[in-house]
C-alpha cells in the first residue's frame, strides 16, 4: 500500500487517502480481507493527524470498501466484480454530476461536452 499526499492540492488529505485506497481496491492491489495498517501507523507515516486518517477510514467503511473487526483492525471488503462495477459507476456519476453542472454553468451544450470528452479521452 503506497499512499502519496500533496499538501498543495485543493483536495483535502482525507479525500486523497480515500481515493488512493479505493483505486488500489479497484485495480486489485488490495485484495479482499487484506488487513489495512492501523490509523495511527498511517497517520505517523504520512505525518498527518489521526483524525484525518480516521475520516478516510470512516468513509471507506461507510461506502462498503472496508470493514472493521474490533480489536483486530480494518480489512478490505470481499466485493464481487459486480459490486466493484456498481461502486465504480456510482462514484463516476457523483463526480460527473458536479463537473457537468459546472460545464452547464459555463454555457456548454451537451454536444460540446461530448466533443471535449472524445478529444481528451
């Protein structure tokens, strides 16, 4: 597990950690039932607050990516391919919803947005 944070990013550190963990889950680097390092260990390694990492872990658990066993730690959930696909689509919709609203406010049409996506993708 390799987490890199940027103190200059506009994205909060807990969100950076969250995003990197789910990316590792999606691409198979963190398999089901993998025991994550403790919140304190990660906080120390990244030189950030325990509260920051706790918030990332809470969001991971809330969204079904990890589960906790009291006294044992936090583990990667056993997600089927369908579960992962559903979660991937849900996250993409949430992201695109925000970004599309911004593009609409700029006055771009649906076709202009599609053309931009095709060019950039």
